[in-house]
């Protein structure tokens, strides 16, 4: 039986997700909520939660507010996620998700705590045992107070120690990470199309342009580029394969956390050493499975296996030929 790699996630700026269900959101008018739920969230937290649901041992690192940590500590305990989060005196932020009938979601992200270089150093110290057997998913935004490239520098340090870093971060940190030396770039990145456009500062609406951009990033030393495309599924570009993965059917519901579930699927596939086609199917199945569940949770393994089997994976050349 294959030994599990050392799996960690990093959440520098987690959030409590307040998901509000309503019929329709009309700007300027009173919206009457049908439901409301609070979930511990933030991208790195969601990734860890999904990995635990799949049955993997995972540790979580990063920053969290001690004032309102109860929901997070309860989640970590329930799913046996090893908690190495650094506690800060300020509260963790709240993100409001306005979910309309039909699945459209509007995000209102509130400001959160401020962190210092000392806090980041404490996170780095908590990751001191990470070595070549590790897979580390770094996801989400940075809190106020940190330098713009803090996530990229954290990823670079882990990559230089031989860890495979899966980097789901946008903006300046992603742009910085892609300019580092080949031994310091992330192993994999997973932006959506708009995030990649912002990072590279050019239009990627054409399929050919998008694929060319992914290949360009491979040339910088990244081993796997995954670009999520909403209803078009996702493309997976590596030196071994160029693929598009498309689920047979998408569930209606909140899309909150679907991208994080895809990251978890990538990590789970890397941990098992799956080939490119099965990695694409696993990642896509996790994302679709998340659409069926509220909060940072996946369905059981049987349902996920069925979703994985139903994912259509084809050569990227077929997708390009349709353009």
C-alpha cells in the first residue's frame, strides 16, 4: 500500500462564511432571507476539510483570530485535522455569500485582522518539518499588514526544500511566484481564467491564447497548470498531457468552495500518484461534489467515485478544434 505523503494546507486569511439564501437580489431593494448558515471557511480551510473528507491525514497552518475561533476548532477536531494555526488577538473576518435561487452567488468580503512579519515568521516556523515528501496547498488571500509577496515567499521556501506546492492564490503573490527561479516556483497553480488574465495582464478570452499562456507558465518551471472555466470545466496542462475535463452535469447550488474542492482533488491525486487523466477526473469530481453540499464538506467516497467516473476527459486539441 502506498504511504501517504505529508499533506499540509496554509490559510493566512480564513473567514467565517455567512451564507444567506434568498429568492433574488435586486440592488437598492430590501432582500428577505430564507435561510442563513455560518461555516468555518476560507480557501485553505476548505481544502483541508475536503481532504479530510476523502480520508487523508492533513495538517493546517496559518493565522486565525482567537476571539471567534470556536467554529474552526470544532471543524478541525471533528475531522481530525492537525491544527497548527497561529492565534491572533483580533477576530477572524466574516464573508457574506448571498445565494439566489438558481445558484448565482454574490460575495461581500469584510475586512479581517491585520498581521505582521512576526506572525508570518511564526507560520513559517510551524512548517519547519516540511520536506521533500510533502504536498503543501497554499490558498487564498493575505491579511492586511503583510508584504504583497508574502505568500509567494512562503511558497518559495517550501519549494526549495523539495515540497510540491499547490498554489491557489491570485494577484501580486501569483505574479511574483511565477517570476521566481525554477527551484522556487510552485509545483502547480490553479487560477480561473480571470485570475490568470490579471496575473499575466493580457486578454485570454480566446482558447488558443489561454492554452498558450498555460504552456508559457510551464516554461517558467511550474509542472502543472490548471485553469478552471466554470461550465466549461477546467483545462489541465503539464509536460505529460494537455487535457480538458468536463463533468456530465453540474449541480445547482452555492459555488462557494468548489474551486477549493478542486485544489483538494489535485492534492489527493498527487498523493496517490495518479496519471494526468485520472488527476483531471478526480479534481473535477471533487468540485462537482462540493456543489452538492453546503459548507466545507464533500459527499462520501462512493458518490465521489461515481462522479469521477462520469467526468469526461479529452485531449485539449479537441477543445481547441471547437473554437
